[in-house]
C-alpha cells in the first residue's frame, strides 16, 4: 500500500543518520502487488521534497520485477521535478553495479 511506502520514507527521513545517507538499494522483489494511485505517488513525492532539501545526494536503486511495482516506479519517474532520481534494476547484482559506478561522495564537515 502507498501508506506503507510513505511511512517507510518518514521513518528513514526522521533517523539521525539520514543526513549521511548516500545510497539506498530497495529490494522490492518480494512485493507481490502494490496498489498506489497517481495521487498517492504524488503525495509521497511531495513528502520527499523536504528530505531532498536536507540530503539531495542520495542515489536510490530499486530492484523490482512485479508489474504493479514497476508501474508505480514509472509513475514516480514521470514526475518532472521529483525529489530524487531513481534507477530500476531487475537484480541485486545490477543494482550494486549501478552504485559501484558512482564514487562515494564524503560529506564535508
């Protein structure tokens, strides 16, 4: 459900370690179905605008194969001024390779 996704984002953004977060691999292969309307995805995106102002450097890679998850990610990616750019892969190996191609950016003090 979209409310679960939003709750997850809220927990991550509230964590004191959020400002040091540089990447996330979201393994959604076990999700059997995701019901999320365009309006719900836009609500999640509206929430993410705040955390993105605090930490815009996060690279997010999703591992997904379920059509409803891929559709929701496609809807998110279609938002032109979205908070984060995401990559979608079909395996953890590919996701790790995507992140390995990006050098770590140490946080300046």
